[in-house]
C-alpha cells in the first residue's frame, strides 16, 4: 500500500475545509481510527486557519511519515507571510495577535506527537507536525 | 453551503448538512438572527451532527450566535457534537462557555420546552 504526498494550496477559508478533509481521508487511508483522523483534521484546520489569518496564502503538505518502529502522518504548513516574531509567546495558551484566535498553536501541539516550527520575521513560517499511529 | 432553517412553533432549527466554511458560518449567524427577529422565536437549535471539525472559528461563531440570540431574549442549544469532535475541542482548549448543549435534537427540544415553562 502506498499513499503519496498531497499538496493543498491555501488561499481562502474554503481551502481550510478542503485541507482538513484531504488530511482526514489520508489519515484513514494510513490506518488511523476515525477518532484520530478527526484530531488530525482539527489540527490541519487550525494550521490552515493561521495561514489564511496571518499570511493570506500558503500551502499545506500532507504525507505519510515513517519512524524506526512507527508509521503515521506528517503535515507541513508553509507560508511567506509576516512570520512570527516571538515563537515561545505564540506557543503559550491564550496568545493571539489577530484578535481572533489565541488557541491555534498550543492546541495543535497538544493534538500531535511531534511539532516543529521555523519562522523568520518578514519571510514566512513553516510548521511541521507528525502524528504516529498508536 | 446554505444551512436550512426550519421553523417549528416558537423554535428555529438549523441543521448543518456538511462541513461548513467560515463564510457559511458567518452567513448562518446573520440568517439565524434575522429569522429569530422575524418570527419572534423563543428558542434556536443548531444541529452540528454533520460538522467534521469544530475549530476555533466555528466555536467562536457558535458562541456569538448564542449571545446575539440571548440578547433577543431567546435561548440557543447546540446539539449533535460528535464524541471525537468534542475530544478534539478539549485538546484544542476550545469552549462553548455559556452555550447550552444537548445530545440530539430531541433532547434539545426538551431543554427548550423546560426553559419556556420556567419563564411562562
């Protein structure tokens, strides 16, 4: 069985729904339970929402993930937006600069098993997360 | 994706047919409040059984809908949040504070009718 990479362009709020539905479908295809697939879809929804809210456009990359004794799903959210000046602050619960969220990143971190963030102010943000199958 | 709103006596029932985008949710917010005014409804049920994910925007919009409707003197109940959707909401730290929830449409209607009795 092979599941390929999938790239979803994020340009509007419609694409948020598209990205999380594709992510859910891939999670199911990779053998995640329906419950876990919902958690993965929720994380994708927040990641895509950050792109729309802060950068306007970007992309979500979905792919199977493999570790030494693990398989799972990897999600990369990328944009060329304003970037995050203070990453530790953005990872604290309740923090928001757009005034609308303040939930996104810490929540995504809790939902997933691995979380990596790279952001350069003025250049963009890359967030890579993974969820392993139990 | 338009959310159909059904009028049943003093109650309006909005049933999500599929996953909703932000624009759909905003549209629902306006539509519901307008209809509550138009029909002088006393209660609103929002059935989210078909909602795949309740993220920060969806939760916030549902809270806003309930608050607006309360300002009109009516009650809102959210019904049909699926167990895994609820689990993801908790993990994301999302709350529907101040918004009544019930298991399904039937329990939502029961809740509203109890509320109507209290105020009569």
